[in-house]
């Protein structure tokens, strides 16, 4: 980040440097004497949670603005889905059978990144969770096309690192799941969901709920692998029970391949956010 402001006052970096090079005395060595914004212990206090939430919202926002990213194509999907060459190591036969979606995700990301490059890398930028499996395939496809992609990683109890294909300057790390989810959707012009587990389901249903309730404008919402999704979720039963409306089943579309997904995105006619909820009186 650069400091391009026009001000008669010293900037924060300059004062932080000065504060770190003062005479050593009992007073200057006290943690209390540290500048508030340079005091990690202070920033990590429970009372500072609202500030940390704001910082996690602002940092990626500013970085993406500086890179000129206007819109993204979101790719959700399982971290455990192997590349086809590794399907023999899969923990279950189902995961091995789902490995072809790694290649579909990679191909889809490659083709979307080619479209992104035509816009100068401003639109159609692939964004994933930055992890392995489908996420790796998405970032890898962007590299195949010679373009850039975003990774939104998060700190987890087990040791992990972003996959090697995320563009380093667009690789972010989060403490708060909620803020990470916001960044997935704030610039989304399409949402593609590949088979996955709890995390994928969480992202799927939160995004669908935002569109269903009119809190987010509809975008192409594509579920890769009809047989997988219809096996784990009885969509029709939800509509039959009245817990969702029949119209809610039109908020998403099943696809099987990268080409089918791209065709659906290209054929999309934008519509405004809902002003009411079908099937509800209030």
C-alpha cells in the first residue's frame, strides 16, 4: 500500500520509526508507551474486536481496489477432492469418483481467466478459499491461462498454507469467517459450487439465503454435479414442505462441465434483488 495523502502532519510510518528509536528508559520500555496502532498486544485485546473486524474488511478491500479488481467469479468446493492423478490415494471411493471435478474446476478457471485477461484483469477474476482440492484447481487454472487469481485463506487449528497457485499479491489471510465470507460475495458476478463438505455447504447456503431474501442481487449460481447435490440434499422435499418456495429452486442451476458453466454465465440476464419472499405473507 502507498501513502498518497497530502498532509502537513507526519505520516504514521514516520512516527512509528521515530518511536522505535528513542532513548532506552524505563518509561520508553513500558508497553503502555507504544503507539496504539503499533502495539500488537493492545490490538489483540478482546475489547478491540470491532477494530480487528474493520481491519479485516478494509485490508483486502483496499488491496483489491488498488489492483483494479471490479468483479470476481467465486469457486467454492471441497478441499479433499483429489486431482485425477491422485485419486488412488483418496480416502473413499466417492472422493476418487469426484476427482474429475478437479479438472473441470481447473478448466473452468482457465477459461474464465482468459476472459479476465481480455478486461485487463479487472473483471471475471477467479477467487477461491486458497486451499487444496477444488480451490487449488481454481487457482491453478488461472495460472494455466497466464493470469491472476485471488485466495481467501483462513487460520485453522491445524497447520496449513495457501496453495502454490494463488497470486501472492492477492493472497489474503483471515481470522474472522464472517468477514471472509463478505469478501467472497462483495464483488461476485457468478458463484460456482463444486462438491464439498461442511465448509462448502455453509458457503452455498449462506449465499443462497442472501439471494433468496433479497439481500443480494441474483447472479449465475451453478452447482457442479447434479447427482452429488441431489443425493445429499432433497431440494424438492424443501419445496414440498413449504420451507422454501418453488421459485427458490430457480435460484440455482446444475451443470456438469466447465463449458456448460461458462455458457450459463454468458447467457445470464441480470435481474434486480427480490423485493419480497415468494411463499411468505410477511
